[in-house]
């Protein structure tokens, strides 16, 4: 009886469906891995840029302590009347002042 059962069992073929998806899944996994690695590289680049920006702001004098000239040079977007501000000694207009500031060496007045 056991022999008979064993023969029947070993001759039994269960029809499993053919695996056609594993290779597609592998391809997708590789694509996603590549996207992930690209994202990581881009993120590291963004982080470096953000850290540079942070260093600039950390090293900068607090905006509250700046005079108008310093504020216009470093954070012009925060100055209220930037259309036509006037600086001591008030002998040139804003456009002339901008030209003069741009002509100065880049590290002028910064520590």
C-alpha cells in the first residue's frame, strides 16, 4: 500500500504557472535602484549648496545690526525702499552707488 501510494505521489504533476514576471521585476528593481542612486547624488549636491548658503548667513552680521548700505549690499530684497535709497554723504544716486559697490573687491568690508 505504501509503495502504491508513493508511486502515485511521485507521478503526480501539479501544474504550476510558468514564472514570467521575475525577470521583469529584476529589470524594474535595477531601474529603481538607478533612480534612487541618482536621487542620493542630487540630494548630496543640494545639501552642499544649502550648507554653503547656511555658512554665508551664519557668518553674516545680523540684519538688525546692519546700516542701510550694509543691508542693501548683502540682503537687498529685505530693504523696503530699494527703488531709490540714499546713502551718506547723499551725493550720488542708487545706481551710481551700485556701480561703485560692484567695483570694490569681493571681500571688501567682510571678515
